C-alpha cells in the first residue's frame, strides 16, 4: 500500500497526470514521480514529512517539465504547489 499525490494537468495541450508516490509504512520508504503513463522514476527522499517529500517530488517534476507548457485543465498556468 502507498500514498499517492496526483493532479490532472494539460502538458503542451495534451491531457496528463502528475503523480508522486510516498511509502505507507515509513513516509519515505518508496518514493517515485511519474508523468502520465511513463515508467516510474524512483527518488531517494531527503525528508521525513509528507509535505516535504511532496515538495521534493514537485521540484523533480517541475525540472523535468521546464521546457513544456503545464496548465490546469481550465487553462490557467500550473502553480507547482
């Protein structure tokens, strides 16, 4: 079992999903990021709290998507929070 943080977004005009997984037994025991249907990209977390691990995952996703246009489904720019 795991905790998943997910958001529906539009990436360069295409529907997509941003996902971060956190462990369930220990918050950072198995963390990954995924964009839409990609293979998971695991990362070693640097933190112990849920909010900090999500922030770390968001930084990873933001860097990977920095050359893409990412918006909410309504077209407003994604705020990376």
